[in-house]
């Protein structure tokens, strides 16, 4: 839910909570640049792209600091 909320602050949308998988979330935006994966990888942030969506799969090893890094980078890119 935190990821969905932070993504909404960047104008991204996600599937409603009852329809989400517990281990991943898709964040949709019409503004994703073609090279977004490379831009994120340059910051050592790795997600998958599915069309107009980014698939984020947080794991037990990801911290609150990792989420901050993700959304700082997305904010700069978008």
C-alpha cells in the first residue's frame, strides 16, 4: 500500500489492493520514457517493464531506504 500511495503522488496508478499479488505491484504511467530501465539501473534500481507499467517486486531484503531511492529516482525521471 505504501508503494501504491507513493506512486500516486507521482501520477502513477496501480491495481486496487484486493486485486494485487502480495509480492509485486504494477505501477502504470503514460509518461514512462523508453530508457527508464537504463536510467533506474544506473542508480542500481532494478524493476521490470510491462508496456506502460513498471513491475516492482519488493522483497524482505528491501528496506524503507530502498523505497525512498526508488521514488526519488522515479520523481527525477518522470
